[in-house]
């Protein structure tokens, strides 16, 4: 029992300080995280209809608080809070904040963590509910490019995204949020076509 408490403490310490390192394939702590997470079962609480995680003794290890919850894999599990997806570790701590509207995007972000991707290499467009503007999230669910566009498309494999500037037209930015094509096109497909010609 003491060794399990020590392992849980180590996992908490690692998770809070170096999330990407913890979930890389070469992390020695990953085996311990996997061992703990295998003993957690996503379960619906009949009283509330919310999901949490039961341990092997049938007690709540992570209390019911999610609209849905997936099984753990590589020490991470996708959960749904309200209408947003995020990812937790076996201690119930957020690895990816619940900001993704799409479960597919959330799974892709989880994959980026597993692969040990650098922040900002893979980005997902998202609408900020407070401002109704679009920006780009990194794989930890934080804004890499703050919400500032009226509309936005996903980055392509070359690192370019078609966006609509506030009060202006459509253009193209790179991952550093610099204009590659000025926002003077009336339609997104026009900016996309211009980008295609530039890339030839």
C-alpha cells in the first residue's frame, strides 16, 4: 500500500511538471502510470448520470463528474465536460483542458502528446465562446494563437491556414501567426487557390 501511495505521488509530481515527458514512449514512469490506470474502470453513477472511475475495490477513485468517460490508454483518458472534450491522467488531473468540441480533435491532441510533439507543431482551430472569434489550440488545450479571426480553417501539412480577419477579407497565416497572404480576398476558396499557386 505504501509503495502504491509513493507511486501515485511520483505520478502527480511528474504530471504537473512535465506532461509531454511523462507520456513519451521513453519515460520510465509510463509503466507505473499504466499499472495504475489499468485498475480504473469508467462507470456511470446511477444517482447523477455522471461518469467517474472506480478502482479495483469498487470505490470511486475519480468521482463522477463527466458526461462521458473513456478507458485509460497510455495513462490518459478522454472525458466530456459539458460539450467540451479534454483528457485526464489517473489522478483525475487535466492533461488537456476540456476545450475541444470534437472528440476526434481531442484524440489527435492526445496522440501528439504520446508522440512527444513540440508545442505549436500541431494546431487545432477553435471558437472562443466568450468572444465568438477563432484561434488555434495546441495539444495541451492552450491557445497557441489567441482568438482573433472571424473564421478559420485547419492548418495544412505545410503549416498554412486560411483565415478571415475581423472587418476584412480572407488571407493565409503561418504557425507563427504571420500573414503569408494578406487578408484581401472576398472568399476563403480564393485565398486557398492563391496559396495553392504560391506552393507550386
